[in-house]
C-alpha cells in the first residue's frame, strides 16, 4: 500500500508526502510538489518490484561510511 498526501507546514503552506510500506515497515518521505511526489512514489514502486530498493536507513548508513 502506498499513497501521496498533502499536509500543512508550520507556515500554513502545503507540503506533499509519500507514504509506503516495504517488508512490513512503514516509510514516509517529505517531497516538494504533488507532481514530484507522484514521480518519486512511482520510482520507489519500480525499484521495489525489480529488487533495487534501498531503504532510507541503508542510504544514511552508506553516506556515513563514505565520509
């Protein structure tokens, strides 16, 4: 299950988020516009289907190792 949602930020403006599950864990990511959120979610779905998906935690760990 995955979807795009809009939430208000502190200034009252709109912020778009993507919300999805991978291996039973929920992930949420803040994205700029509705169009970018839809595109990002589509890319994540493709990566999950092809086995190329890397969780946000794994990405952060890889960045720490590179520093």
